[in-house]
C-alpha cells in the first residue's frame, strides 16, 4: 500500500495510527462492474511514467445484501470483478467529503463519472494544489478539451470548505485497490466506527503537537 497523502490516510489503518487492540469493522462485497467510465493514461510521478486506467463509478453488492457505489483511492493496485473483504474505516478528509457532498449527485453518464474519479485522484495525490495540469498526478495526452477534464477541474475549483459534507468510509485491504464510499452499513457497525474515529483523531492530534 502506497498512498501518498497523509490527510487522506488519517482514517486508514495503514500508518499505524490505531491503538493496540482496536479493531476495524469489515465488509464482504462483490464488485459487479463499472458501467460508466472513460479510459486514459495516468501518472503518479509527474509524468515520468504512465499506466492505462479506467475512471468511473464502481458498483458493489454487499453481503448479506445491499448495493452501493465507490471510487478508487489507490492507483498502484488493481481490482477485478468478484468478491472482496475490506476493513471499513472513517475517512477524515474535508476536501473529499465536500466533493462528495457537492457533486456526487451530478453523476449521470460516463463523462461525469470519470470527472468525479479524476477529482478524487487529484485530491488524494496532489492536495492542496488541486490542479489537473500539474503536480505528481498527471493525465497523458491532449485531453484538456474533453468534457470530463473540464468538469473535474471545475468541481475541484469549487472546493472552499463551505459546501455540504458527506460522511465517507475508506474500504482498506493491503492486497487490493482501496476504495472510498458513502454507503450505509448495518447499524451494529457504526458504534465501532465511531470509537475508532475518536481514537484516530486523538492519535493524530498527539502526533501534531
């Protein structure tokens, strides 16, 4: 696992911020597909190398039941269709929360689904710059005229802390591509997530002191 942005990872148990004995909730879900997406080449090293990537909304079915959507937050790993088990952790990232609160409801086709995913990746890998034309996260080719590029940059430009916020969860697995979602979960899980969130916040404050 190699997520660069520590603000994104504040809620993930990948950086050793969970106290000994704390346990994350988990979910088993089946990835059904990505019906609306665009394909392009992405770079995480400022354009030194590129990899072909599909960008769109991932559709999941949770066991024992319930459908939800998620977006990728880890470009160095991949997923195929099938069943996976993830740890569920509260994600404390204000920009992602605001992006979801402002613009998730605007997704309706391949261009808007790709735009939302691009904005997520830009926040994950290049916060606070939020400029798709620069930084470590890059897109190959002359695509600045494409609708999804313009939409993603427009949504990123609106993020100023004043918009509505969504409660997000990170789906974390060291072997597979991590996801972010706002899916509702069984009520029994939320108590554990609340305690975990408070623990993480305390640990982060102590490290920042």
